[in-house]
């Protein structure tokens, strides 16, 4: 397995806005909890602090998951896909991941 060093993001393909999607998965259950976006600064913070930090596209600033709710995501592994255009965070989720109070942001189902 290739390991990203703290400042070595040459394999990560940030988009034109400097962002990369980050899928967040529970380390124990493997449930997909949420999707967020990261920039270089949030990825560096996440690597160093082991708490998930994202870039809010609506607020245009960094946010540490749980800073207001207490529902932190303690990062156990950070992986990236074969194309380098998506990050996968495997986390120990404290409380719920979704701002609605649901465990996962993916609690709704489309049906025909």
C-alpha cells in the first residue's frame, strides 16, 4: 500500500477549485457515513491531528467535523482511489455523522 506523506499530495488530483471529494466510512461497520470535500489545508490538518477536517463549499472555510456538535470523526486510515481523485477516510465516528441527527447522511432511498 502506498502511503501519503504529510505534505506529499502529488498523487491527489484536486479539481479546478482545489478540492477533492472525501468519502467517510465507519471503521468498524464499513457503513458509508457522508461525503464531503477537502482541500490541501484540510487534508494536512486531518493527517496531523487525526480528526476529520473538511472544506465547506457553502461557507467557504475549513470545518472540523464535530467542532460544534461534539460528533467528531477520529481518523484511523486515509486512502485514495486508483485515479487519485477521491479520498476515503475510515473513521471512528462519535455520535451521528449527519446534521439531521441520523447516523449516516445516506438514510434515504430512491424507489421506482
